[in-house]
C-alpha cells in the first residue's frame, strides 16, 4: 500500500515551492497536489514491500526445487547412459 504520510509530505513540499504571490490558495494547491500524486501512484503497478518479500521467497523456493530437479534429471540420465557406455562401440 502507498503510505499517505509520504504523499502528504510531498504535497506540502510542492506547495512550499509555489511563488509567494500564488500562496493565497496554498491549502487548495496542497490538496490538488495530493490528489494528483495519489491518482498517479494508483495508476502504477506497484506492490507493497510485504507482497514483494512473499513473492521473493516463493521464487527462491521454486529456484531451489528447480535445481534439485535438474540434478535428479542429470543423475537419471547418467544412470541410463551408464550401462550403455561400456557396450557401445565408437562410431567414426
């Protein structure tokens, strides 16, 4: 989720950058900045840190399983090819 405190702080900072002559509507500008920031951020395909960490853990487990399966396949291939190695004649 998006931390609204960060958006509020950014909106305050942006409204602080407005020239003094335009500061009469500072609160309104700050609310507009906040609305624009929230709207823009919701359009992005963002995930929370927690969701990211969960997916990272799933990926790591999947990678470990894949490596174990690769080793098992290599072992099975070696077992199947093992007896045949001695009986095959080299081909030229």
